[in-house]
C-alpha cells in the first residue's frame, strides 16, 4: 500500500498533519511545479520523490519535471557547483556558452504548468527567462552553500536569480544581498522511505554479511557520494588514527548522481588509499540501494560525515533518525543538525574526528545519549512534513509580497 | 494585507473567528488563532558591534521581534542562557560577556512597542561602545550574526469559547504557537494594550482574572508552564 499522510501522524507528532491539511486548503486549486536536473541521485531528487506525492495527497497540484542536459552541460554545472561552494574553478567562455545553450534548448522544449514554479539549484536557474512572457510566480530553491561563492559564477547567475519572486536557502549563512525575498527552509528526510524506515536486526546482519563486515567489531561509516567536499580521504585518515587503539572497520559507501561526473575520479583515489587495509570497505552502491544503506547505518557504531563544504548533509539527519552517534564536519547545514556535544560532535580536522570517534567507541552511554537527542532534534526540525508545510507557506508568501503578517481566513 | 486588514475583511464576510473584539462584550466569544511562520532572510549580517548597531537601526520591527522571541518557541536540550539572540551572539561570537548579560537583561515586559525594544537594545550597545573605545572584536569567519525575520501566517484554530469556563477548557489544549500568538505577538508585535486573553476577560467583566493574567511574566517560564499558570489562575479567580 502506498505511503499516506496519515502514516506520518504518529511519527511527526500531534497536530502536524492537521496543520498541513489546514494550510493546504488555503492553496487549493493552485499548482506547484518543481524543476530540477536529475530524477535520481542526490538529496534534491530524494526529497522531491516524497514531497510531491504528499503535496498531491493534500490537494495541491504538485508536479515535478527534469531539464535535459548532456555530459558537457553537467561537467559545466559541476564546476559551477564547486565554484559556488567556494572551491576555485576556472570557468571558460566556452563553458558559459554551453550553459546558455542548454538553457535555451530547455526553454524551447519546456512546458511550464505551475502557478508557482520552484526551480532547484543553478542548473535550471536560467528558465526564469520565460517569466516576462508567461508570468506565474517563480521561486529559486538553492540547496548549495553559497556563503562564499566564486564571484564570476555568482555574477553570471545573479541576473537570472534577480528575476525570481523569491529565493530559498537552507540556512541564514547562505543568504545574499538580493532584491528578491529570501526564505530559510532546511531540507528534510522522509522517515518512511526505504532509507529511513525501521529495519530488523536480521536484515541488518544480512547486509553486513554481504559486504563481509564483522558485526562483532566497531563499524565506522560514512555514507556519501564520492565527492571531494565530503572528504573521504580525511575519513580514511581519521580511521587510521582510531585504528591504533580500536580494532574497528571503516565503510565508505555511496552511489553516483547522474549530474556528477567527478565521482569516478574521487572513487579511484579512495580505493587507492584503502587498498592495503582489508578492514576498509569502499562500496559503490547502485541506484535503489536505499534499504542496504539503511541497514549499513543501523549496523554501524559511529557515523561520520566529515564534509569540508556542505549544502546541508542530509546523511546526518538520516543517521540521527536511527539514533546513531554522529561525528560531522563543522560546516554548512551539518552545524544545524549537530548541536555540538548534544546531538553529536562537530570537528574541523581528521585528528578532531579521530578524537571524538575514539571517545564514542569507548562510551556506549554517550553514544546512546547523543543518538537519542539527535532523534528528537530531527523529529522536530528535519522531517518531510515540516518541509511540505514550508513549501505551502512559500506559495502563500509569494502571493503576499512585502507583508509580514498574513491572515488566512 | 495586514492582520488587521484580514480581520476586517473577514468581518465583512461574517466569519465567526475574528469578530471577537467587536461585538458587544456579553455576547462575544473568544476565537483561538494559531500562527505558523516562514523565516525570512534579510541578507544583512554583522561581524562586529558597530555593524550590529547599524543594522539594528535599519531592520524591520519584525526582525527585532524575531531575534528576541524566536527562541521561546523552539525546543532546547537545556534552558538557554539568553533567549535574546543578540545577547547569545555577543557572548558566543564576540565573547563580550558583560554586554551579553546586559542585553539579556533587557526586560521585554516593560516594552510596549517594538520601537521601545529596538531603542533599548541600541542604547545598551551604544553605551558599551562608548565605555569600551578602542577594542573592536570581530566574530570568527562563519560566526557572523545573520538578521532574519518571520513572515507570519495567522489562522483560526476552529476553537471558539462562548464563556470563561469553556475558554479555560479549550486553553488547556491549545498549541504553543497559539499561546505565543495571543500572548506575545498580540502585545508587542501587534501593539495591543495587553495580551488577548486579558483583553477579552476584561471586556467580559472578569477584571480581577484579567489583571492577574496580565501580571504574569511570560518571559520567565516556558510556554507550557505559562499555559498551566493561566489555567490555574482562571480556575481560582474567575467570577461566576
């Protein structure tokens, strides 16, 4: 049976689904179109997979469309992504041309159906060029940490972004001085998805066995795409420090995203670094491995998310939801999810990560305490129900520009 | 459309909820409203006190309200040292503890408008800057103060009390957002003379109870505690 809104009632807490129904009534009859660049892989696609059906169940006409792009385009947008995150990238005139040409091609083909159009991230940002012609309300939803973007890329995108009615960023640090309204909306996890739903011990053990992971020894795990910003080599370095005192194992597991061509290169580097140690398991998981990822996290002793730049880092919330102790890089949205010392630990280096992991491995009670706090923190702040509410509020907000208090009869 | 516009608008349409303050006292029911909010980012940030002060004088009243009230609504693993976010930032990012304590001690209950509150905060910072000339502390990168505000959406809850007894019964089960709206927002952000409960009870002739509730300090307790306190006062002081 498909997942329904009622299934979230108990999980999300009292009054949450009722509030959603009340709010959805206020946008009844209006449509919300989401546009991004990949149907699978990565946080954006994952969120939309759940969010769109929930909105529809609430009576909001939500749809989701994906722009078309070739490998050359995704190479450019990956470079844009890096540059916006603050990693220096040389963007040539030809690369800007490729971006413009793909935007043009999509503008030509695209069917804009929403009363409110949510455009996710830079790849489809240029579609707003159609706004003067067709009107509607346009929202640019940025999932990237743009607290210190490379100026040339930001300035290239700025004229497009300024045409939107509103922009959404995941945290205040990413806000810009823009002439359009900006809202803070954190991303979210779906507690009932394959990646997060309850899994029994037998299933967990089966997955550990499949990958030859010993359930009798501590397991440190980082679940991430193979991406330099996720610092997988830093994780290996931290593991080697911990390994001096603990007979632990390391799991580095992740899939690839269709719009991330850099992944293979990073994966090769990680495999090379791990080659001499049979206790390091580098797992490139195919799409639709969510249940296995779920089991791997549940079977782990400590979860690591040692990112050096991070748009949000939903893997942290996914682990906290399973009451796991998490050690995360003090960057981007990880700082919202990990309240240092309460819901996990924030670190700035491989050495810092090793220190915290060692403490956690030696103290089961500490692991349980931060895990329980983390679960509560996610329940209150990072579930998909809250995200649905915020998107409905965004629809209402762009219909009432400039007002700080809006009465909904 | 402001809250009041919406209120008048719905009166014209004859909706029951927002009529609470306009029909004759002996007949009018109390309609509970709730508030949900979207956080608005202003794009303004400060990394030292001069910048903080400059923005403070320019941001909206909604922004001042947000940074002095938002933490009352959020869950905490332990009681925050300050609910005033300016005080928290001054303490954590600038380590100006004396100033943080002075900002944290600004008595919100004494304020009758956001303007008063803004001026009070600015005065404390100005005084500190005057007495501390020459030392400019800057927050570490990534620890800047980001000015936000709330875009609030007010909805009727459907709970309407015809009299005091029913009012108290319903109050026991309202959400913190509802309580926050009628108690905090009503007085400071909407600049009503008192909280909505005292206003309504006073109009009903329950002056003693209205005064007792008005005298509560909502900033000293959690919202759950405040609710229990109001219900307790109601059961004790409501005249039959």
